[in-house]
């Protein structure tokens, strides 16, 4: 699996910022970002709309494996040199529901994350992640703007 395709909601400011952060990182795996629901996404992955909406984060490996939402966030971390260990840690059943909060924190504050890594305790990490407020995905413009 040398390449991942990351399909993200291009209408969402938070998703766009996280995509940009992702692309700035050193990677073990090549990553190509594609706006979800775009013509390119439809051409490359026909039928994807049956299992994922344009609001979902979707990661597709070059072997055809599809990862949605929290599992997609984990795959993004898995691809990054500095954060692969976090992909393993966040796959813990206690932390899996909090992956998006963790990804948001990772993109904003590496020093806090280093402190968390030192604890190694999933309960303490989960407690910290539950305190993170997520910005909702808010598309700019109206629905008709995207139907043109």
C-alpha cells in the first residue's frame, strides 16, 4: 500500500485546514487529496457514493481498501512519519470514538501531544480528548452554489 487517496469535504473550512496540515507533514505513504463528490472522485471511485457521503472523510488505499471517518483519520496518521505511533494508540477501543478530536489537536499543538505520549495511559488520553471542542463542518455558500 504505497499510496492513499484522501477524500475530504472541500466546503468545510476545518477539513480544508486539516488537509493542508496533512500535506505539510513528512509521509511514509504517498497521499493524494481529492475533494469528496468532485468529478475526479466520481471518475476514480465509481459507486463510492453508495457507502460514503461528501460529508465523510474517506481514505482509499491503492489496493482498494476503504476507510471511513474515524478509521480514515487513523489511516492518515498511519501514513505520517511523526504520527504513525499515534495511529496505533488511537485504534484502542476507548480512543477510537475520539480520533477526530485527536487529529484536530495534533494539527494544532505538538507539545501537548508529546506530553500525552509520555503518559501512555488510554484513560488519561481519552479524558484530555473529551475536553476538545470540535468546530462543526460548515459549508460556505448555499446548496445551489454546489449544484452548478
